């Protein structure tokens, strides 16, 4: 079953189960993943591939991680000011739930150890490789399976 079909089936099941958070997230994800841009259409792209769906999942996950960082900072600010942090806690819990939902649709993420091993292996085969070459290698061979910030830091170090 194609990934898009799995998303649609899970979205329908979530709606039937009255799981609004999951249903709404998957509806938005499906909408974003199925949009074909003018440039893609000009290149002859008329259907959604699993790669595009995975890229959309990765984009959503990245945005939710950023949201979690912002919410954590907001919660800390509220706590320091003696304010009510319950709303921030609710939003953090919802964002964490969304991230958990998305993680089941994306590729398995490489651990720091696995990422370091891939970079070290590439450096051993290509001793004069710069950071750009390392990042290009990672994107080509492990696209969507690693944290870009971590990879960049490891490639530089």
C-alpha cells in the first residue's frame, strides 16, 4: 500500500474514532503532500510519490520540533514570571502527540552514533571531502533519515 493510501486510511479511522488531533493533522498532511506545484506539473509530475509524502512528513516534523522549542521557552518564561503554565503544558503535550503520530509515517531516523559512523565512513573513503561534500553524500544516501543540524555539526567536527 502506498504511503498516501495509508495516510488516508488512518485519517478516516481517526475521524471515525473521534480522534480530532490525529484526524486534523493527517488531513492537513494529506492536503500538503498532494499539492502539485506548477513547476512539478511542467516537469510532468502528475501523481504523488512516497518520496514526496516522506518529505512532507519530514517538513511537518521539523516545524513541530521548532514549535516545541518555542513552547518550552514560553513555558519557562511563564514559570519565571509566576504565571499559569497549564496552557503551555497542554500545547506541548499536543505537539508531542503530533510528533509521535508523524514519526510512524517517516523513515526511521538515524541515531547520532549511526550518523557519525556514516560520516566517518565517507571521510575515510574521501579524506579531502569538505562539509558540503559530506552533506551532499548524506542527502543522496540517507535523505530524510537524519537531523540536518546534528549532521552539519558532526561533519564540521
